[in-house]
């Protein structure tokens, strides 16, 4: 990550955490140049980036200020999960979310669905159509277990942006990121093993652990800097942990990007205790700032990091195309893939490879990053307007998910049931915990372009929360 991006991240974090308040004057360009040992132009670039993100306002001859009209909600508190391995529950709540089908009468704020209506996806649709018309019918044949050569070549080039120097032979194409995660977990762990996870954590990975008879050890996670390295070190000392599974870039559901120094420190911990890291980078390409953040895999020199990702969040989930770079576990991952799905569907692989090779991916990403960042700001404003005072909100640095924390004794399961009658669905917080914590939290999707219909759905969520809170308040004596 470049110097000016690092500096902008530092200042942005201080602003969002209330170190500088609305209306405050920010440090001068010269003062920051001296403090951080960087050039004046580097500081100016950092301030331009903050200005683009709505965090800094230039005033002629006066310097930069935190915009005074801006209300920044408090961040969610760091969770306090059980300090022991637990059996994973919550399948019924996950099933309730994933079995919902697209319905014009339901505003779906809960699913992890990107916006697939962008015109920048038209070349991909053309590629799919062209392949289906070819006389030699390449999309109808099996390809090899690794995946098509053309797509692996393109993904290897793509991974250069995340700092990874990998070849096509280091990659296995999978049926979405979900299969990348599950083959990685099965390649390393056996029933009864313990896996350390960030908390809150992606429900799909935890349900994989549940299905394979493994236990999760939830590690407290900061909404800005990510998994607690101190708590992780303590857990590694106390328990026979086989793997660490986490999402350090544009985390789902908190949205943070783990600072680079912490990624290196995490890898050092894994080396010291000789455990594998299963890194989910499915949202990494959707980081709002450029260049995109490095992966933990990019620092990996002994092959202990298994990097998992897919095109489900950047292009479209229905394609079901992901990949894994399994390092030293390549042969075991291949075997796990063979006994589960065999080779991945060929036609979408060929179409995505053509889309990438023709140079359509980067313009599409640029458009979506901008749209999602604007969506974050709009959704945050709506939450501040329609939800009860004291609501805490994450500050995503990429992707399209917002994590919302309500009063400690609030029940979002009850909220979701009340909302379904009004044609709105959310993701309840408890599915992001192995033991059902975060019942007072919810996750909302802001991928779609803001509309009056979506605003009305958010208003319904807020008013229903207010009504349920009023119903649970004890009556005055």
C-alpha cells in the first residue's frame, strides 16, 4: 500500500473513532509531513483521498477540517465470545436466510448479493452467449480438475494486485468461494479439530465446520483493525488449534481492512504455532481505496496460507466460479475437490477468462467500488435517520455490507419475523457467531443503487425496532 493511502487510512480511522470531531481543524500539511517523514505532496494526496471519501473539507488559506454537518455513528463494540471451543449452532437461522428466493414483493436486505444490473457486465453476457453458439461446444465438456488453463492464467495475473506472485499451476478453480473454503478446511482438519475464527464471522465457513464435526474458537475482533492478535496468541497457547480462518480484507460482516503490519504479525503467530491460515478474500477486489489491500498470502513463504476467493461478489454469484491457492496443501485440496464436485462447470470459466483477458474487469470494478461506497454512505445516513438513538454502525472499507448493533437486550430474530410480514428481510446477527451471540445485531446489504423503495424498507426496519423496544420496556409503576 502506498504512503499516501496509509496516511489517509490513519487519519480516516482517527476521524471515524472521534479523535477529531466534526468541525475540528485537521493537522497542517507541513506538520503531518514532519510527523510521518513523508513529502508534502504525499500528505496532499492523502488529504485529497480523505476529501473524496467525505472525511475532510478544504478551506482556502485555513487548511483541512472535519466536515461539521457530518454525524459519524459510534462503531460496534468488540464482541466478547466464549473463550473456549464450541459446537456450532444457528443452522435453522442460516437456512431461513438462504432459502429465500428473489421476490418482487420482498426487499432483500439480508443476502450477500452484489448488483448484477450494471451495464459493465454486458461483455460477460456476450461471452457466455458466444461460447454457447460455438460448433465445437467447449462449454459442454469436462475440463481438468484444476480448472481451465485460460482462467487460471488470468486469475494468476489478477492476484498480482494483491501482492501474490503465483502461477496458474498454484491455483485450483472451484465452485464458488464456498467450495474453496470447504475443500481447504477438509484438507487440513478432521472431525473434532478446533478452528480459530474471527468474531463475528462468515456464517458459511462456520456451517462448514459444523457439518464436518469441528469446533470453532471465536476470537474477539475489532471493527477497524480486525482479529485480536493478543487473544489469538492466548488461544493458540491454550488449545490445539489446527487452523485460523478469517476474512482480513473488506471483512464480512464488519467491513474493515486489517492493517498490513497486523497481517504480518498474524502470519508470524501462525508460523510460531505451526498452524495453517485459511484466508477468505472474496471481497478484497472491492476495497474502496486503490491500490487494493495485500493478502496475508502475499507474505507467505512456507505455503501455510490457503487463499480462497471467487467472482461471486465482484461479478455474479450465479456463475459459481471461485478459486483457491492452497500452497503446500495443493494435493489434499485437489483430492477433497474430486470427492465433492469433481471439475467445475466449464462454460462460465471460459466466459470469465475472456471477460478478464479483454480488459473488462477493471472498469467494472471501478464502477462498482464507487457505487458501493456511495451506497455505504447513503445506508449509514438512513440508519442514523430512522433507527433509535444509540445505534452503532460499522464503517466498511470495501464490499457492500453494513453491520448494525442495537441495544444489548434487543432480539433481531423477533425483528426479522416482524419485518417479513412487511416485505423486508435482514440477516440476523446470531448467524455470524458459532454460539449464537450478536442477537442484538443485524447485517444489511447496500449493493443496489439507492431507491425510494429501499429507503422505505430501511425506514420500516427502524420503525419496527422502535416499536419492539417500546413493547419490551417495563410499564411505569
